[in-house]
C-alpha cells in the first residue's frame, strides 16, 4: 500500500493549489466581466477563497510535519465555500447570471475538495491501522 494518497496522480496539496488557482482566476474574470459602471468587489469572493486554499496548499508542502493541520483547515474552508454558495438556491431572487455562476462554482469546488479530502483522510486511517497491525 502506498504511503501517500493521490487522486488522478495528484496529491491533495497539489489539488488544493490547482483548485485555489482556478478560483482566483474565476474571481478575477467575474470582477472584470461585470457590466455595471462601478464593479463590485464581491465578484471576487471566489478569488479570496482561492487565495487561502492556494496558501494552505503551499504551506502543507513547505511544512510537511503539519500537513494534516493545513489540510483540515482547507476542508473547513471548503465547507464554508459550500455554505456560502448555497445562498444561490432561492433562484427566484434577482441575482445576475454571473453571481449565480460564482455561487455554483464555489459549491462544486467545495464539494469536490471535501470529497477528495474525505477519501484522503480515510486512506490515512486505513494506512495507520495497517501499520499498527504490522508492528
């Protein structure tokens, strides 16, 4: 059994960095795609989440001894992304298509990252129990 969990050949910190970069790019695109004369900074909310996800991904690589702490923090961040995104579901509100898209991207990104994180945590527990049995 391998000692590190990977998904599609990528480690969880790498997935966090990629996910963070995609959210940053989307937040910037959403900000500049606004049609109003005074663009709202709230269009960059995905970029703010992405920045912290990217930061946690880098921190987990720079400080492998605390990787599990950084990845747990990133799971909490992903949960907050989901909870913030579900605000979109009373669709009868007057949100723009851009705002709806940003909320849905936050939801899907958060759900995907939590899915990967749960798989990683389960892998770590199984590897830990197998290692304990072999000693």
